[in-house]
């Protein structure tokens, strides 16, 4: 697995809208964790890490493979385990939110393809107030795998990389708007940040859902009673979500003659050229990379201008 690269990964990327995910499984202190393959660039053997002063305790330092400087996050240390380097450790090189970051793990097990319906949100006995570092629990090859919320990990370590409210301030004075907007976002932290930012931007009629399935079932109920118009002006969706991902949600909305007029904005940490092509194929009206919240508001303004 140490020689896996982006070309290998591309061979297993999924067709659009199938509601499936490829999970790369890895271990830390004997515990099984997972990451969406779409976030992984490659796996490499650990290189010398240069320590940096005044950083978060989980930041091990920086490396420079192939002339590209990147931060190394010691994932065992972040999760409360011994962070001392081991002989069998590997670096998982990730790319999301337009950042390339290396995560130290103990071993890499392999890759499994499963349906998002097989991923459950942790209940409140695990997640407490909803701020769990686990975005979901999956069953792969008869084993339970904890899917980590890597966006939350990075937002905690470096808050400046997450959604910034000052982007809304730069938009100037704004009118209040009552257009009903439905938002599907599984991360409790990001859901709150998105809600707060849109409210600050004047969009007060927001309906938040923790996954695409809940939002889709809401739209279906409105459709059955002919109440879609007036109750759904626009949909914002993440891509990675338990039960139903954003690509599947987009496909269902845009493939329905009675719903396809609803603007759909994909707002995700996974927006690459390849993902953008998938979104276009499914009919998404706009696709933005987190954490560009100011641009998201501008896109909403444009799409709802005719209302």
C-alpha cells in the first residue's frame, strides 16, 4: 500500500450518483478507522519531519516530498494515543479544502466499497453534544470502521482554515430574505458555521438536515402535497454524508421533472476537477469548495435573483 498513488486511486473512483463510497481503512493503536478515498492522494513511507515551534500539539511538523512542503498531523497523538513514531508507520497524503496534508497512521489495511446507507451517524452516547470526531460508523468486511471527520480535525487544529465570518462582513449591508433554503451537511460543526454565516448574510429561512436522505424525504413530502414551490427555493448539499451523499441527492432532484427547476449548489471539501465534472453530469447548478462561504452567499444571491 505504501506505493499507492493517485493513478491507482483513479481506477476505483465511482460512477456519479450511485450513493457509494470507497473507504481506505487504517489503524491507530489497534483501532480501525477510515477515510474517503476521494480525499487521498497517495500513501508514502514516513520521511524526516522538521518540527515547527508554537504549533498545535498534534502538528508533528513539516515534510517536503518532491519539493512540496506539507504539514504532518500526528493522528495517534490527536486521538489521545502515544504519538511516538513507529517502524511500520505510514503517511496518508490527503487533499481537501484545497489543502495538502500528511496524516501519520500506524498501518493501512486496504480499501472497501460500500453504500452510504451502510454508514450510520454515531449516537449521542458517543457524540455527546454532536461534536464527535467520528462522522460515521461503517461496516466493512464484517468489521466496524470509524470514519473520521477530517474537516473537523483540521478546523480544530487550524481554525483559520475553516469558514470565516469576516467574509460575510465584506459583502456589506444586506437585506433580509425569506427564501426557503434547504441545507444537507452532516458535520455538526460545519452545519452550525454555515447556518450562522447564511443567517448573518440575511437568509433567515433555513432548514438544516444531517444527511441527503433526510432532505430528500422532506422534498418528497412537499412534492406529494404540491407544496414544493414556496417551500424550497434552493438546495445546498455536501458530498460526503451517511445514508445519502450529495451526488445522489443532486441526481434525484435534477432527474425529477417536477423538481429539476430547484437550484442545487454542491458545497464540499472535495471539489476537484474530477468531482466538478461529476457534479456537472448530475446537473448541479454550482459547485464550491469549502470554506468559501462568501462566494457561496454570492452564488445564492445570483441563483435567487429572479425570485
